[in-house]
C-alpha cells in the first residue's frame, strides 16, 4: 500500500498538487497526462499546467508517444530529477560512508573510509565528517547538479536539533553534530541534518528496498548496536524527543550478559555483532576488542557453510533472540515486514528460520500479524543511502527545489 502526505496536510494547494503529480509519476511512470488526471482526480487543464511546471523544473521529462488506448497517441512522462542530488553519510564504529543519489534514483558516488569512531575525539570526528561531506558536495556540484542536502546517520540517540545525546558505540555524549557540521561547512546553501542510523536505513528501505512503499516496515541495524527504524502508516515513528526505536536495549534476559549501556540481558548484548563474535570466535578478542568486524563475520559465515555445529547453534540462538525482540515490536506496531541489515545480512540464512519461528510463538496475533522477517537487499551503507533519501523524499512531500540554474 502506498502512503504519504495527503492534500489536506498543506496550505499551498499548488505545491501539494505538484507533489501529488510527482509522486504519481514516481510510482507509475511512464504515464500520460490523462493517466495522471484519471488517477488523481485533478482536471486535465490543471494537470497540464502542473506538468509544464515540473518539466520546467526538470523534475519530469517527456518521452516518446504511446498508442495505448483509442484516440490520439499520448506523450508519456517519466521522472527526470537529474539536476538534483542529495548526499547521505553514515558514521559507524569502524568506517565512514558517503553516497550521493540523484532525484531520479541514480547513485552518483559511494565512498567508504576507515574511521575508528571509538578512538576519535568527537571534535576531530566532526572535521573528518565535514571534509568528506564537502568533497562529495563538490563532486556532485562539478557534475552540474544542485545539492539538496547532506544528512549524516549516527548510531545513537539524536534529538530534533541534530545533536547526538548518546552514542555508546562511538563513545559520544552530547555532541552538537549538526551545529558543528554547519559551522565546519561554512553555512552551506543546502540543508544539513543528522539522524539516527536506523531511522535513515528504514527510509532507504522504504524508498529503494525490495519492500519499498510498504506502509508498516521496520529496519533493524546489525552494526555494533541493534537499532530499529520504525515506519508506521507510511511515516517514521520518532517519539517525543526523537529517541524511539531503541530495541537493542529491550531486556530479554534479566540474567543475561552485561550490555555496553550498563544494563544486563539487552537484545544487543545477546544478539549484537560483538556477542556473535564472542560466542563463535572467542579467540578473536584475545588481543583486545575487535574494531573492524568484516573479517570475523566472513569467518563466521565460512564456519556456518561448513555446517560447524557450534556455529550453526550459536546463530540459531541469535535468531531466537531477534525473533523474541521482533515479537515485542509485532505486538506493539504490527509491521508487515522487519528487514535485517548490516552484519545480519550475510548471516541471514542461519538466523532467519529461528527468528521467524520464535516470532510465531511469541506474537499474540495469529501468523504473527502477517509479519515477515527478511534480510535487506540494499548494500551495506543503507543509512547513508537513507540520508540521501531523506532530502529527496522532502521533494515528494511538496518541498520543491528552486528552479535549476540554466
Ligand atoms: Zn543495553
């Protein structure tokens, strides 16, 4: 089911109608002016005027003629959007990612840099993030595109002002990230935003993933922590101060292991990437804590493929813990799909069956309310893609960019 702002949300009827037309073409292209009029209930003259405006803004373009019905052949419309792009970034414990995506959905760049979040003072981290953002923005501008926004995803509690209140995985507390970035980028013309990584990943999945457009969708990050980005009725659920979705700190086992948050038995302490590695590869941390998890996850996958019994059992236990956590979500918000991301993706074949079975047992609704747990098909860096999606989605919501320079 598609969802989005309804016309009554906006005072400016024309901006609303422009967005309605744009969204229709996004989901139904190629389509004709008559198709748009029939589907939206707007009259044909209004649609023609709106389409002319959108073509002038280079948000739509005309393609060939199609004789798909009796009468005159219709000129078909598709999305353009190439003159506009947005940049998304992801700060994680072991790397920094930047992507740029244009409004037509084409990925323009994807960069990944080593970055040791836990060993980097927040001030130094801000300048590193700003430098990468600035280079990405320059690259996009050099291609003749207008940058609509830069959005940075952080694994932690991010408030409405873009300040990171707590990011245990990075060792950050009360970092005024958005304000610091705006200063470091010297008050750029584009929008600068900071958001929780799970929220942004959910936006990426909702716009580009295999379940795009699903009105009730949850994304679970599988980085150092486990966070949930929760889309309910087509909108991201944020809560009063923006701190919703901390599923990783649901206490599933009061007698469980210590969590970095200081409590015990949290989902993250039972099923997070560090717990997986400690259980399957106890020797990995003999020389101190692991900071880059990719080689260890590769080794876990190798052992699981060999049907190593201890590994397969450990991953099934992780699946049961995830299914337990998801059942709480299922009982509260009844998602249609829960998408596992990050390090859970390569481990999914051994995690998902146990997770789905545990969910079925614990959810009160028959058939878990229709909830399916799946692995993300988006490449790692979903939060960065979601950062770009955030600025691009604002256009669909009626915040049209200014006319491109000719
Ligand atoms: Zn915890």
